[in-house]
């Protein structure tokens, strides 16, 4: 997740970000990047998180945050 309210969304995505803020150039909620980070961090690593998975949890949906997606980071250890 990269960017802030006045970031150049397209440039961040071309530079390799998997999620970036404000494709619609609007003021985003300060919690939106945290929602994205929490979802990616708590999703099992064999699953892929897309913006569709997050859209309902974001104040402005895909207008505030968008992206291509990311593989989850949670590791499940079998003991």
C-alpha cells in the first residue's frame, strides 16, 4: 500500500505498488491503508487478496484505494 491523498496513483502503480490510495483524487479516510494492510497480513499466504475483498470495508471503496492485489502474508505452521 503506497501513497496518500494527493499521490499520483498511476505513477505508484507503474512503480510496482500492489495497492495505492486515491485513484479518484479524493481525500481518503486515514483508516483505509490500515484496513488494506491488516487484511493482507491476516490472510493465509496461499490466498490472494483483491480490492473486491476489501471494497466493503473501505469508506469510499475503489475511489479511495485500488490496486491489483497481493498474496496474503499469514504463515500457518503445522506442528
